[in-house]
C-alpha cells in the first residue's frame, strides 16, 4: 500500500501547490488535496485531522515561511510537525523523529527545492531504533501532561 499524504495550504502556500502535489505523486504517494485557507491554522487543523482520523498517514502543509503552520500543527495532539528547508532535515525528521507533518514555506523555497524536499520526506521511513522510540515516548509523555512535563533525568545537563 502506498503512503497516503494529505496536502493543505494557506493563501501564501498556494504557489507551491502544483509542485508539492506532483512531487508527492512522483515519489509514489497517494495524494489528497484538502484545499486552501486564508489562515494557516485552518490548513494545519485540516491536515492534522486527516492524520488523526486515519484518512492520511502523513501530511505536507505550506504557508509563507513554514513557521506559522508548523507552530499550529505542533499544537495538535498526535502530530509531530517539522519545518524543513533542506533535504537532510526533510528525510531525517521522519527517520529519527517519525514526523507526520512536513511544513514548507513557499516564500522561502522555490519549486525546484520544494520538489526534492517532498521527495525526501515521502521517501523516508522511521528507523524504529531504540533510542528514537524512547525519545518518542518521552515526547508522548510531554504531550499527555503539558502543564507539568516530566522531569529531566539525572545526569542530563540543564543547559
């Protein structure tokens, strides 16, 4: 079964819509375009909902800088979002951090770079290495209790 990718854009992300769609399809993903919104939080919510309901495995969301939409998406339970403007981060965020939402900035990356970023993200898989699984467990604990996150283990520098 191919990876199911949901796409969502705010008004500033629309210029990358065709590129992102084509790149995800070329990388072998089944693509669902959720649409576009004037405000980036709405695009983030739509993409997050597609993942948490099981309608998509991952999402790619695009605003002007990638920052605002990443902040909004990261607030949603079960969403691990990353803004990536280089291929190493676009692939590594999945292989190490099991990121399920890639955030791009249409005013930061052009079509050629967006193409390779999307291909790197879609083509990457979570490594499942113990250290990464452990860290994801720690992140889940933070998400479960944001008002009082777990304490830092002994021996971990505070700075």
